[in-house]
């Protein structure tokens, strides 16, 4: 497993988590998994979402559940795939809604690094997964860590847009103070639920209206 580093501002805000026993157990588990199985994303990209979007640059938090678990897809950003990889169905639906909502053309690449660099923290609740086995790294400590990430942003920042698609992401709303942040909820973009309230949610334009009202630059979706 490659050396894993996290951007210094996040390191400072999360150091107390890294020192807790559960996190040591989690890292031991993850190292074992990388040693004996194919695990995604590549080890150096586990904290990619944080490394591309420093703590003070966060404007939007988009919460996913698990990394993609097929070859070449996951690179540490929720819903995002590497350049040249076919769009997964949920991402396809995200791009459709962006086009309908904002008029932006559907991009040629499903790589959302450009969002992260504009201040969108693309946070999966679980940061690693075994190949072909969705959910295989759940309940080993990642959720405890990423819940603390949400709490830390909630407590130490204000005016952040939290985008919660589907019931799992919406369960994180209890960690967020809606009086100081903007919470957007809808159905998940997966084909199973996209027509039950994801399409037409206008989350991309609503996010930008909120950011602009606060004097911040909008996200180029």
C-alpha cells in the first residue's frame, strides 16, 4: 500500500481522530486489505477529496456512500470516475440534471476533480472498498471518521451547502446545524430512484444562488 498523506489543513483539524484507537484499528484493517486483495481507490488516493479541497476552501459538501468497486473507476471522489471511464448510471443522471437545471453541456469526462478544486468536498462515507464487493469496508471505522469530518465542518465553518441524495446521505443531516448551513435533500441519482425526485431537484442552481447571495463565486458544474 502506497504512503497515504492528507492535506495539512485537514491534518490539523482531524489530528485528534487520527490519534484515537478506532482509527488505528481502521488503518490496520485497510493495510491488511490492500496487502491481500485488490482494493479501490489506489492507496495514494484514499484522501484525494481532502487533498484537492483544503478545509478553508470548502463551499459545498456532497455525500456519497462507497467508492466504485470496478477496475479503473474510483479515484477518491464520490460519484467521480477517472478520465476515459464510462459514466456510471448515477453520474449520467447527475450530468442530465445539471444540463436541465443550468444548461451546461454534458462533459466528455466523468472526472469531477474540477469540482473539488472549486470547493466541492466529494466525500464518501466509506473511503475504501474491495474489488467487486460493494459495502465490503463499511462498519470498520470509516463512517466514524467521516461523520467527524462533517461535524468539524459544521462546527468550524458557516454557510456551507450540504447536498444529501438518498436516505443514507440524508441520515447525516442530524450532524448539521441547518440554521448556519444550507441543506439540500432529494432522492438519489441512481436509476432506481432518479425519477422519484432527483430529476428536477435544481440542486446545482440552488447551490449557486446561495453561494452568490453570500458573495462567493458559483461552482462551474
